[in-house]
C-alpha cells in the first residue's frame, strides 16, 4: 500500500469512528483536528451558549440497541435511551479502547482547506501558538451538521429575549416566564417539554405538519420494533404499520392543536418524543401554527391568534456546509439535495470525503462507521469509486426527491436500514 497522510476534521463520534477505521486499515499517518478542548463533539455538554453542545436533558432518540458500534457494545446497565452523559462516557471508552487519542489534536481549529495543484490538500489551522499549515493527501470532513443555526426573520420587532435552540442548555433560566418555542423537530419538542416544567407557560409553534412519534411501542423502542421490517421491499408495510400505530397511540394531531401530516409517514424526518403530546394535554404547552409577526412582547400567529411572550427559542434547525472548504464545497444552504455519492463523495474531488453528513431516522455514528470503512478502502487502494459517479448521484437524488418532503431539512435524509445495506453491499463487493 502506498503511504498517504490523511487529515480528519472533528473528533466527535463520527470523527472517532473514522480514525478507528483508517487506523485498522493500516492508514496511520493521520491527524485529526478538534477545535474544542475535548473529543466527543456536541455530546460534550457545556453551559456556555456559544459552545455547540447538547442540552442538559438530552437523551438519544435512537435506541441503545441500534446506537452501539457493532464491535463495542454499550454497557448492560445503560437504559434503552441513554443520556448525553452516558453517550459521552461511551465515546470516551471507545476512544480509549481503540487508542485513538494519539491521532487527535485538541484546541486545533481548521480554518481553511485548499486543494493543491498536483493533488492533495493544504490545510490551515489555528491553535494556542498561532496559525499553521500542513499538507495532506486526503481530507475527511467529520464536523457534523449542527453548527450553523437557521435564525428566521420575524417581521416586526420582538422586545423580549431570543435565542436559537443551539444556545439553549437548560430550563433553569426560564422559570416563571412565558416562552415561545418555534419548530416541531426533535430540538423544539424536547426543549418545549423541558421548559414547560418551570415556565409559567410554553407555546410550541409549528408551521407545517410534523410527524411526532412516541419512543416506545408495546414497551419496546420504536426503532427496534420497526427494524423487523427493515428490508426495502417492506418499506410500504413499515409505513402502513407506522400510520396505523400512530392512529392508535396518538390519534388525530388536531386533537393536540397540531396540523395533521398527510401522505407517507416517513416522507418527514420524525420527531421522537413521548412527552410533548402529554404536556399539551396537561395544559402546560399550547400547540400553535406558524409565527407571522411581533410587536413588543406580542406575537401574532398565522391563524390570527396573539399572545405575549418573554422569550422566543428558535428550534428551527441548522444549515449544511463546511465553511473552511470555501469554493470546493458548493453552497448547500438552500439545497433540497446534496451532490454526494452515497452522501459521502463529490464527483469531481476524489481526495475528499464527508462522513456523518447524513440524517437517518436512527443513529448517525453507526452508519458513519460503515462510511469510514469505505473511505479507508478507497484510500488504501482496495476499492475505487465507480466511473459513472455523477449519474449515480443524480439517480439517488431523484429517488430521494420522491421519498422525502422537499426541504433543506431533508437534504441529507437517509433510510437507516436501506442506507446501511447499500454501504454493506459496496463493502462486501470487495470482500471487506
Ligand atoms: N437527542 C437527539 O439525538 C436529538 C437529535 N436531534 C437531531 O438533530 C437534527 C436537528 O434537529 P432540530 O434542531 O430539531 O431541527 P430540524 O431541522 O429537524 O427541525 C426544524 C424545525 O423548525 C421548523 N422551521 C425551520 N425553519 C423555520 C422557519 N423559518 N420558521 C418556522 N419554523 C421553521 C421546521 O419546520 P419545517 O418542517 O416546516 O421546515 C422544523 O419543525 C435532527 O436530525 C434531529 O433529529 C435533535 C435534537 C435531539
């Protein structure tokens, strides 16, 4: 095998899985830059609103069973849905078990990565001693997609406090306040549920129908139950059963003051939350439609209703992108699809991989482990990306456009089991 130097950006769970796969494939001239002072990515909880991290009450939304690396099970004592602290401990144990720390440079922030004329990359980074640069043959981006908050413009002027969900850390500061949470994704529903325990009242504004699904079905995690129907030809059965299950478990969303989703259940990225509908029916959270405007403390909703608030928390998601890549990475901010083969590879840049730039209905890092094995296989020469990569990207994007509601929110959506099978097939084809 030829000798290659690989630069990995980010030491969150996907970065750790990537380093491990590369090292196992014999690629050990590796450097992983991590901007923060610890590995673990957003699972390192911090009170600092400017530091991206999970909120204090975050638990996984995919079950333990489907969130553990195949070769590194979670401890038996872990519950079905581990807490953020347990996930961080698990990641730290994984890093120690596979001796990954030696490849990681903490407090080292990649500021730019430029392709070199004769191949490879010029990487600029900053650490405590100043700015530096180094070269690498391959660049692997593992910096996640929860960095650039979407902060919508609210017509008019709101005189209360405003923050994005990425800056929300814990409910304590909201005691006794009237809080409006905008966005019905996993962040919005988690935050509205938590804040409703201390606030004087919480409204949850959801502008378009969202699929809100309890985390447990018949006493077992939802993803474990539905994994039995993982085969692609059972997708319709999976969708049908989920729809039936929702009718029985939840009933019409209108009964909660929420809009009813139409069409295939899995055409939306679901919100996995067992608590929020309960909080609504206990009168602690009011379901509202989209926001229209604000004047002083008053917010007007699209149905014409109005209410006063002290705080707005925008749980309106994140933009895609890796700013340090400059022109290499086209502006994906408004994209409904990304031009990546297997959501990993640009057609025209053979020495660049994105790992973990996916949104499964499930766990990202288990899939990232498979993606990393494929990247390692290409770097070590065991596999070559197909010659018709552009046609494959277009074909897959046409398929996904039919599968998922067209929106920035679904640009990197994947069906966990089908995507895993797709990666498995490529990996098996060359005997890995
Ligand atoms: N415990 C965990 O593991 C957690 C995981 N996550 C994951 O992190 C990712 C990000 O989740 P999240 O932060 O919830 O973001 P999402 O992008 O999933 O949801 C954003 C929400 O905000 C709404 N929205 C977007 N733009 C606007 C706007 N301009 N005005 C009003 N509403 C708007 C969206 O509605 P619309 O559909 O109409 O665009 C949607 O309801 C997801 O993959 C999620 O599953 C999040 C929280 C916890």
